[in-house]
């Protein structure tokens, strides 16, 4: 059973502390956790610290041992994708897979790449060059590059931001299935509260670098949180199919 635990995590930029002694004791394998919060609340900073790209204080442990990124335990998709190298989609995924994956990948890598592209609905892009893709296509390939590494910890920063409604649904569905099948710990920064309500198993709500709430999405996202965190009046209602949805009435009175 893999689990991630975060204890007393703090991150500073210069003298300014933007993550403030954050504790998240047990993010379980097989669960998708949505990392929520307003602009500037520290979501990307937290993800970068978990990915080892941001110096931090505190403990980050996988199954009780310090997270070892050199062993490819974590894969991270940044909010802003890096500039494209001149590789095809297929080549870029082979490179990503070979860098970190098992001997099995080395023997069956081609098949794995094609299967992953098929499951994301983008196999037609296999021979396209990365620098010729649209923003949404590039984001889908970024998600594939993270998944092909077979990490124990998957960190995705706003992976839906460039995707149309169909792909948003498709990607979240796939991430949830793959998270369960591979027993990964998956942490996804989301601004779309409805996506969190529908697809996440758990939600962490950040504000000003502190953890305001941690629980099932329906426990974390409610009228009080909409007002306190986002400054809007609203409520969560179930649609006829039983799925909870946020309805916003307007900005809260100051
Ligand atoms: N490289 C940096 N140097 C200094 N301050 C930074 C840096 N990156 C982020 N910050 C500050 O840290 C705080 C948290 O930023 P962060 O990007 O983690 O927020 P976020 O919750 O991901 O926001 P958003 O939803 O807008 O992407 C902000 O106040 C931001 O101005």
C-alpha cells in the first residue's frame, strides 16, 4: 500500500513564506486528490515542492520513507508546459518512458506508447511533431508523458486548462482509472470545482498557504467554502443523475 505523507511543509520565496507548516498525513494509493484554492494560494508551489523543484522545509514521505525523485517515484506536469523539442509525439513518449520506466517498458515500449495514446484518444497524433500541436493537444501529450513514466506519485498542475469539455471528462476518467489500476497517489490542481466534485476522491483546500479543509470533495466544497475561500454566494446541488454541482448566485457582499 503506497501512501504519501506531508508533514510541517513550508516553502519561502526569499523572506516570504507561501506554504505554511502544511500537514497532509495520508494521501492514499489509488485515490485522486484535487488540490483546490484561489489564485496565489500556493497550489503550484506545493506541487513543485513535492516534485523536488522547490526547496522546502518539512517532510515528504512515500510509504514512510523520504520521497526519492531520482528513482523516478514522482512525475510532474507543470502549469506552463516547457518549450517543445523537435520530436514527434511518439518519440517524446519513448524518451520519457525509457528515462524512468522498467525493463518491461524497454521490451514493450512501442506497444505501451500506442496503447496510452489510444486511451487518451490521440493516437492519430503519434507522428506529429510537438511544436506543431495545438495547446490542448500539447497538454494531452504532457499528461501522456507523465503517465508513461509509471510514477508512484503523479503531480498534475491544472491539466485540464486547455482542454475542451469532452477531453476534460475523458482525461479525468482515465486518470481515475489509471490511479486505481496502478495504485498511484495522484494530486491534481484544479480550478474547476465541478470536476473535483465529480472525479476526485478527496480534496485539499488551500488558502494563503494553509490547509483550510481536507476531506471528500462534497465535504470540502460547500456554501461556506464558496463564500470564505472564493468570495461568492452559491450552493452545491445534485443534478438528476445524482452528481453534485456548484451553482453560483453571484459575488458575496464585501
Ligand atoms: N518564483 C516566485 N518568486 C516569488 N514569489 C512567487 C514565485 N512563484 C510564486 N510566487 C508567489 O507565491 C504565492 C503562491 O503562488 P502559486 O503559484 O503557488 O499559487 P497558485 O495557488 O498555484 O496560484 P494560481 O491558481 O494563480 O496558479 C503567490 O503569492 C505568488 O505571487
